[in-house]
C-alpha cells in the first residue's frame, strides 16, 4: 500500500452539522482528538463540544478514525504554539482551534509510519490566520528560495440525500470510501498531488495546463467508481495549499481551470509554508473545502 493521507481536526470539528462526511471521502484516516478522562469529558460538555455526539461519530467511522487523547502533554504543547500565535497578534477565539488541528500534525505516535498528515480547514479565515495566506501582487510570482505557493483545487462527490440523517450520510460515505476500488483511485490522486508539489521544473503555463489535464483524468476515474453505486450525491470542492519549486520561468504564471480541476501557482503568498525549509520528506500542506471564488475558480 502507498503512503496514506490523514486529515487532522480540532476538539470541536465534530460539532459541525455535516461533520466528517466530506472528509471520509478525501482522507484515508481521520486523526480526531478525544477527551482522555471523565473530568475532561465534563469540561468538553460544559464548553459545548458534545462528547456524546463525538462518541457516535467515532463508532460510525470505526477503523477510519484515529482517536488521539487530548491529554495534558498535548495541551501543553498546544499552549506553547497558541502563545506564539498571540505574540504575532494572531490570537482569536477560533484560531485556538486551528492550533489544535496543527498540533495533531506534529505529534502522531512514532509507530504510525507511512502517512502524510494534512491540516483540515473549513473556513478561509482559519486558513488565512494559520498560514499567513494572502494574494500576491498582480503579475508577481513570489519566489523565496526558488519556491512559490501552489493551490490545487478539485471537485469531488459526496453522498447527499435530503431524506437521510447526518449519521446515515456518514455511514454511506465511510462504506463507499472504504471500498478497495475507491481507495485505489483516491491514493492515485493524492500521489499525483504529492508529485506536483515535488516537481522541480514548473516553468510556464503549459506545464500547469498539462498538470490540470492529468488531474482531470484521475478525477474522472474516481467519480466513475462512485457513480456505479447509484446513490444520490452532491459536488463539493477541495483546495490543497502547498509550496512548489520553480524552474527558470518563461513567463508569468496564473490560474488554470479545466472542468473539475484547478491549479494556481504564484497567485498567493503563505508565509508559514515558505518558512518551513527543514528538508523534511513531506512539505507541509493544508486543505480547505468549498471556497472557489476566493482562489479565482468560479
């Protein structure tokens, strides 16, 4: 099996009305914080974080969930990161939950190998705060150590029947996305995204257009598997944000959208991604759902 891609979440993401339905389609497993003891469960309940709802959703997710105890050690690490955020004037109530998701990407156990952890976002505000994301100047490709920010967008299908409850939809999403045929297609698509971000030769618009055309083929394969199930589905959109190396540029780079695929290189600056030049095998990446217009994909 190839490298798995795991999504990471905050202590209240499960409270969302549609929690984990889309994420089950996108990720191999979901790393979800849980209260480590009765005292913490009581605190979560008082804070409105609905631990009983979390229990039900974890039961439906089964092995697709990776429960992480949000214990004192992790909370202390989180507090350190949160204080650093405050020092940079980033501290808002919601940014604290962003920091929780990010902490999970840092602290998966050593016995968990062969994965890439992706911080999952549902609002552009969270993403902008955490990554210092902002549009670049018009016509300018921001190059820092030979890198620029790439945004890879794509359509994907999710179960969407108005007659079903949220838990029914989650069960269907887990069952569908756990099937071998779908897992192979999902793995191929994530592999393509990793290879694009590792590319050393993005030099012009033609290279980006070729990438979008290849993306289109992979998306068509994935959608075909879902449509064979003959269930009611809806279309959602996901955007993966990462840094990409640039070759000698032959002209300005802009966004290209073809059908269900979208790639933008150099249209945005994200200081936090470009600061990480530690030489790690996997570049840091983040994923945002459902904000098309912001990235120029209408």
